[in-house]
C-alpha cells in the first residue's frame, strides 16, 4: 500500500527525499472517490516518473454555498487500494484543518480563461481550484502534474497559472476515460438516477455529431454548435447549460471552424447533477 501522509510536513519531506535520490515526481491531485479515469492518470504518472504520488482532498474553497460539500462521495479505503494497484508510492490525505488552519485570505485568480462556461455558472469555483492547486504544487515542489482532459477549462486554468507564476511544474493533460456507452467517467455519475444515467451519453453523442459535421466540411460555427446543442436538447432528461466551440488554448469562442486547435465544450444538468464533456476538433 502507498505511504499515507496526513500532514503537509510529512508529504513534503517524503517528496524531498525522493528528489534527493534523483527520483522524478509524478503528481496526481484528486478529490478522491477514485474511478478508472483517475487510475489512468496514476498509471501514466507511474510509467513516466520514478515516483508517483497523489493527493486526496475535498477542497471546500471550490464549493459554493448552494453546493453540498458534505454530500461529495468519499471512500478512502477503496481509493488507497486503487492507488496501490496503479503504482502510487505516497498519498497525501490532509484534513481541512491541516490545509486551512486559519481562514484563507490569499486566493489565486486566473483571468480570461475563467470568465465563461464553468466560471459563469460557478463564479467562485476556479479561484478555489487555482488556490488549492497552487498550494498543492507549493507543497509537492518540482514535479509533473497529471490532470484529465474531461475538466478541460480547469486544465486550461492550471496551465495558465503555472505559466504565469513560473511554477516548476510540468502540467500533463490526459485523455478522457469513458464508459462503454461513451459517458465520461466522473465521481458525480454516482448521483444519477437510472433514467438519468441512461440519458447522460447524449453529451458524447452531441459532441460526436458536431465533430462529424466539422470533419464533413461544415465551417459555420453556429451550425456546428447547433449540432451539439440539438443532440443534447433532444434528450428529455437533459437541461443544456452551454454548447460551444472554442480555441483550445484561450477558450475564446471560435469565429470559424478550423484554423487553430479547437475544442467542443458541453455542460448539462440531469436532475440536480451537472455533467461536463468535451471533444477535440483537429482540422487543418
């Protein structure tokens, strides 16, 4: 089993010792309740680095007042067993009191890439994400950090923060892991009712329809966007939040299909559960 560290000092010391032995660190920050998507990140971190480590911390700063922090799923014993299977040597499992012993007065705000989409729906979310990730990077020190492409805007935020602040961290984006019917794996999928779970792959179908339209030569952004939105709207269990084609680096909405690396983004509610998905559109 991985060595478990509940204190900042203990986790930091373990990673400093690994670096003294010239062992590169691959770090997977998580909020726990791990699934195969997280496992793919940990396996990649283990394959590409001498020492793979992970953190499990449900960060209160990224939950709004109307979001039920206490209901977020947790299963530490299962998480540690999965981390062990994936070759993780150290797991950081701090308490809220360990991470935030006094009220937090210093936060990290990343402009631009946070202002639309998830940032519009959850105004406090990305400041909470950036703050905790900055703190985790400060604790972990120089490393490669692995994040899934599913939360694509979050990945863009972390990349921009690391670049702007010259952090000694190489941010690695990893492919989305999907269920057999196309649904992107997420810890929040456990909240879906059977009917909602059956409907949720509509997000992936919509992304595929929009990407296919672009691949077939459609260059009108509104029509590509509509292919995505219409596929989701056709599912009675889904309430569409947004469907957009964006520049993959800046997350600015595209004005033409192709010409740069682009990403289709979608979010929808299934009952009270909000799901995200995305797909690359790589055209000349």
